[in-house]
C-alpha cells in the first residue's frame, strides 16, 4: 500500500511495530559473518513436502556444502529469530494472517493439497514456522547488508506473496517486510529490487505499486506462472523472456537492464532475488541457463551493487532441482573468490567499502 494512501494512524502503528520488533539485533563483526541461516528453514512433514517440486531442504544443503568445503564457518553463521504476528502485520493484513489458520488455505499457497487434511497446529509448526523464520532472516539481512556492505540469507525470496494474498509456495512477503523495516530503522529511502527468479515477482510489485522509493528490475519467463498483468504495471523494467532462453542471451539482457537502471536510479540498498530456477532442466523455470551462467549472473549483480556503492542483500528464492543447492553454493564461493564478498577461504577482498556510513 502506498504511503500516500495510508492513514497517519496506520503509519504510526506500522512504525510502532517496527520499532518494537526483535528481528533486528546486534551482530558483532568479529563474531559472525553476514550470512544468515537456521536449520529451522528446512521443511519436512510426513514426506508431504515431496509432493511439490521445490526442494524444501535446499537451504540446509547449501549451508552444508559451504561449511563442509571450508568456505563458511558454521560458528560464524547468523541465526535469525522467527517473525511474530506483530512483525508480519507491518505489511500483512489481519484478515490474511487469520486465513492462514485454515489448513486448506495454506495447502493452496504451498501447492500441496494433502496439507489441507492436517490439523492447523501441525501446519503452523511444520510449514509456516520455517517460512516465518526465513522472514526473520531476510529482514535481519537488510540490516547486516547496510552494516557490512553485503549479506546473504540462505533462504527467503518469497516474491509471490503480497500484503493480502499468498501463492506459489510463498506465504509471507519477506521482501516487502525487509524494505519497510529498512525505511524505518535504517533510514533508507531508495531501494532497488533486482528479481532474477525465473518467475515474475508479482508480490512485491503489488506491495509497492504506488511507492516510487522502490525501483524494480524483473527478468522473468513470461510463459509461466503467475501471469500477473496488473502487477507487471509496477515494474520499472520488465524484461520478458521466453521458455528456452539460453545463457548468453540471458546475461546480455541482464547487463542491458542494469546499465539502464544505473543511469536512472541510485539505490541505497539492493535487494537481489537470486532464484536458481533459471537453470537448464528446471521443470518450472523452463530456461536454459548453465551453472556457469548462474555464477556469472550473480557476479554481474554484485559488481553492479559495488559500483553503485550500495549494500546488497541476496535471497536464494526459487529453484526446483536437487542440483540447485550445489549451484548456489558454488556461486557464493565464486563471489568470495572474486572479492565481491569476504569469506574465510573465499577471497580476502572485503565488500565493506559498499556499506553506508
């Protein structure tokens, strides 16, 4: 909802909730790296999670690859807190959050029909709690990005959910929440969303429909879900792809879009929705980008943020193959090797130069 359309009372209540939230907390640089993850991210409930093509243990496997290979020290990972109802009300309506008390609604959002048969307390614990934990990770990651120059939430990116409606395996609008918190707590006034998931990011597009503080670049396959033409109106740059788009064309279109964005908008924060469903073979994304192409894509975006002197928050978003976790881990390792982020064995060049003072 636009700030111009919201009552002063609503804005005051929103600010009160943000100020009272526990999602932001101090993370000493000497103790932790700006990589956010919790084992609670992973979803497992009687095998029902296997009925959806999304790899609901992807987040844990990314973390394991990075830790096992010495790229990431488990003790230096930041664990977020779970978003409370009051936190979620910063963006979501009471009516929408109440609707999640109905298992059939959650089943529709998660696209796993048998969830409708489960008692709601089980659904809350096994399905929605992991989502709420990832929301906490996304919100905290924006704070870490401003402080350190970059942050990665090994999770989040629920870009189909808006204030009043979920869908596409997205129950909470973590991107919108992170930006609202950044407005209030970080003093940020210009945010660029670079959404490179294969699917259109219709949730955040709807939430910021009348908010020109946000500049949205969205590269997506127009042949696939969600076909949200109303939300498309909010994109500053709508780069539509067709099924079968290959690596070279994809990277060229991305580079052109960012070059155009650079001339128009100077962000104080970049929110990068880095879905891996652009990979060749992904059953839902239907694009033909190679694993090397994903690494190059992430390099391009992190270099863009660095050149803009803007902190960047990366979210892992969609990806529907077991190989996605390996590709994400390899790309994060590559970012360290290229000096775009600083990790123990991933490169010695820090991105702290990008942090806002």
